């Protein structure tokens, strides 16, 4: 299965608040072992952290382009 197809399946099975529909979560996630779920969770958290850092880096670059000095 290609990544794009998997993303479409997840999007089709999301509630309005972005969580997975209960039946889909039970059927899909129920097939994975605890180790596999843990690995999936770590990968998702890593991706979220990366995207958040990317967002911060963009804002810092923008402020620096306006001449501000940005420090942590």
C-alpha cells in the first residue's frame, strides 16, 4: 500500500475532531501488538516535534529578516 492511500483511509475514518472513529480504531489498531503501537506512537511524536520545530524556525527566520535579534 502506498503512503497516500493509507493517508486517505485515515482521513476517511476520522471524526470531526480529528480522532479515529471508534470502529475503525478497534479494527485497525486492534490488529497491532503493544510493541507495534508503541513504535507507531514514537514515530508520530517524532513527526509532531519535527513539524513544531519547523514552525518555530520559520517564525525565527521571519523575525530575523525584519531585523530582530532572536534569542532563547
